């Protein structure tokens, strides 16, 4: 959801909006060790570089790279570390040995929030085509309001090393002023969905150009707002995908719950808790009642400082700009009743019907059309699990699509994995659980072997930070 872009770690973060081996099916999707240039394709390093064109792109530039992972793209200038800062633990290993083609570019668009490459043009994308291809394609939208390289360390490095082609989009608008894009409330978020659909179609064509055949598997994945996109795509365009992994996706539904039904409560009550005194315990109870889980209190000061206020204001401006009149995106950290249009006073249920209609335009239904695995941390205090993925799992069941869904609640996981570095004894990273979910999806699609049943995945007793960063058993 709203992961502030830039770093989300307590040290060195920038203030910007932010609010995740197919051995049995090697014939379909070979593992990294067995990946080879696709049968019938022009073999060799960066073959067909000059012939690869992204359909519909207004501009593109292709490069032949010796390394497509961040082990090489940081130095070559083919990623932007600021895009992915703060999303992964500091000790995450970066794979190497993935030569291939990278295509950067943009689709036609009128907004200019994305400044990567000096283009000042939105709807930017990146497509990476490894020389040793396993037959699959992974597509992703970004978390928060970050740009197209935001998933490079958390997702792209790993799937590229496994032989997948990879494509990502900036979703069509970026940064704190993303809500200025479009002409009516909800337009900016609605564009996110359109842009991922557009990129998926284009990337499938690019894969066929490079390897002389279309992808055998197209998988969608992403964290936070990127996870929302996975849900929406599998509900609305299942024909484009074989499945997806939703890493703590944002929930939008007109009746709630969503950001505007729990963040205002945090803004109203947390200051009283922080101040101590006789009102503190009542404030704590109100935060619990709003959905912020007991045991997550150690995360509240950081989220109050970085996430809650900013996220509420800029997303409320996107869907309900009339609430604060001529003021844009509210008044930071205002006390209840202190100024007109203070977001600490926001009452979604009391707002006009057109606000709910704006949310309805981007709402989820649970009617997924392809297999989906969802994972979410139990200590998420930006998108509290009881107000988000717990609800979405019920929506999928109520829509009669439960057979296509698996849901894993990851004990002691939180919204931003970089916070594990600050609280190693209290948190576990979700990244290895995402990888376990991804490989479980591969097996599900290739062999029909269903992943473990929905469950809360406990934190392994006695496991240290190194072990938690390298393994996550969904069935143990």
C-alpha cells in the first residue's frame, strides 16, 4: 500500500509515500540450474537485441547487460537504489550470473511525476530478458508510490536468477502528489490497474519476440499496492495470467474496511497514548479496536512518525479531495478539531455517497479467476491484517473462489521488511515467505499439487535472523 518511497528504515529514510524450484515441472519451467535459451530462439548473449520492441511504447531504449540483477545494474545505472531502499533486510544476498537484455521506456502519458532517466514522464517500465530463459514471465506493479525499480531487490533479482523474464511498471503516477493525476477522484489509482494490464500484454509480446515463443507461464506478484494490483488483475483479467502471489495487498471496498476506516483512529488516539497519563490506556484500547494488533505497540511510534499521517492524507485527497476544501492533502499532524478538514476527524461513513463511488471504481470483489496465494504479517500496522487480508480471504470464499486461493498469516511479520533490522528479536522478514509462496504456486500450476491449507505460519522457535532470512516453511 502506502510504503513511503525512499527508505523505510528508521535510519536514513527519505520522506516520501510508501504506506513481495520447479523440480517437478522442469520440462515446463526449468530451475536456474537447468535454464537454457528457449528452443527455436536465436541463441547467444543478448540475441535479437535490435529486433525487440515494446508494443505501444512511446519511447524505449534497450541495452545488452552482463548482469540483470542489482549486483550489476546498480553500477551500470540500470536501476535506482532509491526506488527500493528500505524494502528489504540489509543482509539479503544478491544473486549474480544473469546476463541479458534490459529495456527501459514509457508508454504515452500526460503526467510527469517520474523523473527516472531525466525523462520526467510517467508510465515508465522496465523489461528484463535473461539469456538463459526458463519459459516464464513475472510482472509486477510497485509498492506505495514508488517507481519501476522498487521491486528489484525483493522480487526481480530472485526471479531473474531462476530464469524468468521480468517486467515492472511505475503504475502511471508516483510520489506524494500522485493524487493530482487524473480528472476525478479515484483516477490515479484506477490508472494503476490499467498500466499493469498494458504492461502485461506488451511484455508477453516482447518475450515472444526475443525467444520465438510466448511465455509458458505468466505470473503476477507484488507487495502492498503491488499486491492489490495482483488481486485486481486476477479478478478482472484472469485471461492474461496463470496465477499470482499477493504480498500484503491493499484492500479497497466501498463499505470498508480500508485505510479510511482505521487510520483516522490512529491519528486521533495515538498522541494521547504517547503522552501518557490517565487517557493513555483508553487510547491504546481505541487503537486495538481500530484493528492494530496487541503486541504491535513497539511499532506504533515509527508508524505514527512515518506512515499513518502521510498515508491518510494523500490517499484521502485522491478519493475525497472536497474534505479539506482548497487545502491539498490536509494539515500534517493536526489535532482533532484544531483545523477544518483535519484528517484526525475524518469519518468515512459520514462522507457523501460520491466518495464511496470513487472507492467502488477500484474496489476488489474476491472473484479471482486464477490461482492466488496471499501472505500477510500478523504485526502489520500500516495495513492491519484483521482489516485487510483476513477480510479479503473471506471475500474470496464468499465469492465461491476459495478453491483458487491460499492464505498464509505470517506470525511476527510486518509491512516493511527493513524494520526487521531494527527489531530482530521481535520481527521476521516476509521475503522468504514470499519465495516459498511463489515456488508453491509454481508446483500448483505445473503439477496440480495444491499448497498447504490456509494457516498461520508460526515463527520457528529459536530461529535467528540468518535462518529467518533464508527459509520460511508454509507447512511447518
